[in-house]
C-alpha cells in the first residue's frame, strides 16, 4: 500500500468533507465522530457523484407511526436518487441491501491526510 497526500486535516475538519482527486480517482474525505473516512465518489446504484450529496441524519427504526431522527452528520445522501449511506462503514441503509461505497483507509501525519492505495 502506498500513501497519497489528499488534503490537510484542518481543511477537512472545518468543512466536514472535501472532494479530492487521488491517482486520477475522485473521492470524498469526510470527518465523522473524530475520524476521517475516504469514499470513492461513485454511487453503487447509478454511478452518481455520491460524495457531493448532503451529509445529514436519518429516520431511525421505530414502531409503526413513530418517527425519530438520529445519526446527525453520519449519513451521506446521494444527490440523484436519495440513497443513504453510513459514512463510517459505507453501507447502504436499506434493510437487506448489499450496496456499499468503495472506501480507502486514511492516515493522519503531521496535519496532513493520506489515502492508502495500491
């Protein structure tokens, strides 16, 4: 695995996300719950630029006719069709879905963020 400079730690922390190009691949780097996550900017549903979507929360599982909003700033919503993805593990939130974002490990060194790729 090689480390590729992607962004500064402060920049991503202040914005919550940054879209970068590493090795000719566009990806989003997100700051969630004190950690950094890098996801390829391609939705597995229809190849939309998923990382350009809104970062929000989602409706949590509850009883019928009960609604609770939660997971604020942990969910990425695709701008084309509204598919929701967990920013920590990349999984699509629909029950029984196998869809997942393609992710890359992020290392922090001296205030810089490096994406690990082969």
